[in-house]
C-alpha cells in the first residue's frame, strides 16, 4: 500500500496495528483527530465504523 500510494503521489500513513473491533477502530480514530486525512482503508467493517461515528463504543 505504501509503495503504490507514494508512486501515485499520496501521503500514506499507517496507524496500528489495532484490534479488529469497534474499540480498535475508535483507538485508530483518536490518532486521526486534528489531521488532514481524506481517506481511510481499514481491515474490516468493525474498524471502519468508529471513524465514521466518532464516539467510543459502549458495553
């Protein structure tokens, strides 16, 4: 992913690894706060939902 993104002129950052859960996604989303991120590629839908929702998971 890094090689392809860099060849295309994108700035590529990796966050993680995180657990493949909503909680893991929330932890990754915290690392994105305040940045200029315009796209996210995640391992699964549980990780992906946290940056979209923007709130911590509840039990």
